[in-house]
């Protein structure tokens, strides 16, 4: 059996792969990706890269009880491109697997290597009344 590697490692590899691309442009293409597991990993990496490149304070992904997935960045009033329903659901699974947060509410630091440096993200997960929210906090530059 071939070792598929950890989710965390896969995200770091995607960060390395897309470090020179435009994260928002790449995020907008994920809606049409038929491989939702790969799209989720890619989205997590692109969100981290976008946050770092644009000095974001926080990026949040919300899933409503109707299944609609939206993404917001705190430093701007508009929404970031949504990954779509299927990849969006997989993103929640990806974060839960990477952080090992299995409860309705939790937070943890997530070290993420990007090229020749690393960053520590603050990840919060909250589920209440059928809605779920993941917030990715970025350190100050």
C-alpha cells in the first residue's frame, strides 16, 4: 500500500506549487474541479497564500444550513471566490483532519511551511445551529 502522506503535507506542497500564481484567480477556478478532495487541499493552500500576500487579518469560510458556502476576508467588504458546494464541504473536512478538531468548537495553531519559510495560522472552527464557520487568522507582518 502506498503512503498518501498527511493532509498537512499535501497543503504545504500545494503552497509551494502555487506560490508564484495569483491565488484569487486560482480560487475562482475551483468551482469547476471534479476532484473535490484535491480542490479542497488546493483551496486551503491558496487561502493561506492569499492571506500572506495581502496582509489579511482573517479569512473565514461559512457553510449555512442550506449548504451554501461563502468566503470572506476581513480587510475588504466583498467576498472572495467561493469554492462551490462540493469542494466547500470537502474544505471543512480538510481543516478538521489537519487540525484534529472534532468538536463543535475549537481552535489551534497551524504551522504551515511556504517555500523557504513558515507561518503560524490561528484556525478556529465553530458549528452552531446547522451552520459551520472556519476562521484562518494570519499574523501581522
